[in-house]
C-alpha cells in the first residue's frame, strides 16, 4: 500500500459535557496539527498516490471551515462533544466528499482510504481511518 501525508493545523475553542472530561468541561482552546494520509494499492498513471499540491489545498480548505471557531457555537455541533477523535472523523469525511466530487483530480479516484490524525501535543493524538 502506498501513502502520501499532508499537514496543516487548526485552532479551535470548545467545551465538553461529562465528568470524564474534568476541567475540560469549561471552555478552552486547542491547537491541533492535522495530518491527512491518502492510501492506494497502485500508483496512478503519473506514479503518484495523489497530487500533493491539491491534497494540501483541499486539507487547508477543510480545516479553514473549523479554524478560529468556538465549536460550541456552531449549529452542526450542537449537543456534541467535539473530541479530538470526533474532529478527526469530521475532517476525514469532508476530505472524502471532496475526493468523490473530483477536487483532488481524476487520479484521486483510485484512492482506497484516508486517515486523519489530530495531534493535541507531542505526547497525545487521535486518528480516524476510513475506506473510500
């Protein structure tokens, strides 16, 4: 399996509901490094997994929809604990939609899977992986 990873970052604010979250129940900020990895079994006709420039551009577009936002105030996240794991899935699903619509080019139609990892710090991160 071949893979290519591109990186960006987001800065958000949010709070959580539930005793398990301790002090994170209060409004707090988070800055995440965001890695998106695209996988395929065979390289395309140009011998690449995906156009890195387009992948970087589309990841940037997806994270810009979340960047500098208080997720508690976003209607689509009403009543949802926007955990690191949950946000990794949101970003992966949005990237998958863009791939399906052709935003990463025709060659990207051969991508078999995508994973998104959000790094909370140098010692903690969470990922979500999905097939396409």
